[in-house]
C-alpha cells in the first residue's frame, strides 16, 4: 500500500504487509522518503527510512524489529539511525546469542555502546523489564567519513536480516502448546504497550502528520490480551495512565482482542489528543543518551 506526504509533493512511501498466515501472525515492511526542497521554512531537508517488523505465528519464532534511516537537515548535516532488536515471547538463549554475535561482527567498534543504548531505550519502567532480549540502537550517528557510515548502516541491516532468517527457519516447525500460545499473547500485549505508551519514534511520527497512521503502527501485533493490558494501568504514572485507559477502550472487547485497522486509527487519534493535551508527557517516553529532535525536524 502506498501513502503520500501532502499528495506526493513531499514524497511518501510504500508498505508491504501480511497477516493471518501459517508463518506470519503479522509482518510489515515499510520504505519511505520525504523531502522539503520547496519549503525553506523546514529544518528538515529529507529523510529516507527502511523498517521491518515481523511477528511470526509460531510462538517459538521470535518477533524482530529492524530500522535503518538517513536524515539530512537543510544545512547539509545528516545522521543515521540504526536499530535491530530480537523480541521473543519464549526466549531461546542460543538464538539470542547468535543474533547478538552477528550484530557485533557487523559493528565491532560500535556494538557495546549500541547494545547499552538499546537496552536503555527499550526498557519498560512500569513492568521493570526490557521489551526484547537483545537490542542494538545507534541514534544520530555520523562520523567524518560518510562512506564508512553508509557501509556500517548497510552492514548492520544486512546482519540483522540474515541472522533473523536463520533463526526463523530453525523455529517455524516446532510444535506449540496452549501454554506457549498464551505466553505469546501476553508478550504481544507487552509489545503493544511499549509501542503505544513509550516509543518516541512512533509518537513523533503520529504527531508530525496523519498521512500514514496505519504504516506507523505497522509494528503492532495482530492480537493482544485486553484484560492484561488494563491490569497494567495502576502501574502507570499520570497522565500516561489516562492514555493506557483510552487504548484499552479502543480495543475490541473480546479475548483475544484483534488489533484491527479501526483500532490502529483510534490509537493514532488518541495519541495525538493525549500529547497535545499533555505535552509534558513526552518527557516520559523512551530515550537513550541522544534524544532526536524528530518532531522539530519537520517544523
């Protein structure tokens, strides 16, 4: 599915999505490029991004999130954002080790810092745990060697893809019990919770424009446990408890609760209303050492 920024005048993107198959519970690959050559009032010159989020049907197969983007400001300065994280509902220590090893090989000088930054960014304070089992996150990355930076971004992306495909093939044929499927549903609920209440990139994208809400929320799994999500509200600091309450209200009242297109549209609208009402709550979102001026880049 294609989407356009300002009817295509400022670029757009394409989303490839599939769900409800024997292999994929839900999977989304997003490619986008926006540019503002005709608007000297914008600080942002252009932004190009590739992201992939996979939630396999089999609970033994891990979910994965990969994001590589290049942002260039109007003054010519630019930076990379590189993310790759493994998100299993049932952890396989050997798989975790293999995924991390491939990323370390791809970025030996940057790996330790990127892992520390990822662990910090994807930590969920209300639940006292990280979202995934291993995280790689480089924000606003640039050196004096632009070609080396581009090679690093490609290397990280390819390493994450190759590592994940190998792990996926190993896990798909394993039988899953009812208890393991229940564990997957609980984990997918945690995943949605992190994305909608903490993920700075998601919120920033929704606040900047409303022209790709479904694509921006393409990372959400297909089903969650609505009652479990509601049970976490007392753990939330205000005003985020208010946001979570609204998210629960939007989900269909069923078990499990499907994350439909209508629900995604409702989430997007609720997030915009919430942060316009409580702009100070943006400070409660996930952050590493460097907080990207994502919203400001589009002003």
